[in-house]
């Protein structure tokens, strides 16, 4: 627990470093360009298809009747856009995460290597291409799980539990590989993940909960749908900021755990820097 809190504190102070803030904008611009274009072209067709689908679903019919009974019949118009947004957000998050992995995470680890872990030996048990392949495969598995659990997203309390668990698992799997790719050998990485699986998963789930905060922007007001392009861009940047913070959190925790693991080996003082 002390290591979790210590790495959290260092990540929180480090994410406001100018280099880290700059790294939030690289995936932000890339993801905004891709998703801004797609949603600009397909927004209205997606809303129309979703509205037709909802009108043939008994649960939605009951919800519409409840809106009419409460005197909020105008809310019918925003249900379909909200569903489209709810389906788009996980895909946007995955896109931002992949860009973080490809563009920002290596720079985050090099930054930590220069500052806090300068004397930690680099055994290069992973590669950029290995990281990309691992991230894509893990994202596909997560997308399959998302599709299977999608009907539960409209049922309390699953809508509040499933997304953080899925994003937490995805983030934990992807960022653990990247945090250790430069410094740990393949065997060290596997051993460290086995020995620290629960704390690493806890970081992932905590980050998944943080990642649910931008969704609250949409939930706060139905009128925000009218400002969809601006609010979408804002939420993408917030996701990028949270994921860079998460990369720092995983980086601090994993590299410190690697230090301790090597210190317990025979002649473990070699190649290890004390991180104060």
C-alpha cells in the first residue's frame, strides 16, 4: 500500500511537468482528428439508426412513458444521442490509449529513467513493435468483452461497475508491459507481474474510475449534446491527461518494484539506483 501511495504521489506531481503536459496533446490531436472526422460524417445517421432501434425495445418504451408521466417528454430527443455517445466513448478511450502506448509511454519511461531511475540497468525485454502488438491484441479482447457485456450497461448497478473494470484490466495489461519494456528482461517482467498482479490491477481499476470522470461531463446536462464537437474535444484531452498520469503511476510503481526485485538477487546492488 505504501508503494501504491508513493507512486501515486510522484505521478501526481510529475504529470504537471511541461514535458508530460506536452505528451497529453500528441494523442489528443491524433484522436480528435480521427474521431472528429468520423463523428462529423456519421453522427446523424448513427443517431437515426439508434433512435429506431430504441423505439423497438420494450425497456426504452417504458422509459419514454416514465418521462411523459414526469413531464419531461422532451428528454426523449436526447436518449439516442446519449446512447451513441456512450458507445463511442469506449472506442475513443481505446484509441487514445493506443496513441499513448505508441507515442507517449516510451517518452514517459525515458523521462523517469533520466530522472529517478538513472542507474537502473536497461535489459530491454520488450520492444516498440512488441508493445504495439500486445496493445492491439489486448484491445481486441477488451472490445470483445465490451460487446458481450453491452446489454448490462443499461442495468443498474452494472453500468457503473463494468466500464472501470474493463478499462482497468486493459490499462493494467498494456501499461505494465510498456513500463517494464526498457528496463526489465522478459523473464523479469513476467515474474514482476505475477508477484504484483493485485497492486497493478488496483492501479488499473483506479485509473478506470478516473477515466469515468469525463463521462460525468455528458451526464451533467442534456444540453451539452448541442455542443458535441467542443465537449468531445475536451473529454478526449481529459482522457489523454488521465492516461499520461496513469503511465507515470505504472512507471514509478513498476520500476521501483524492479529495483527491489534485483536487490534481492545475488549481487543485487549492481545496476540498481536508489529511488529516494
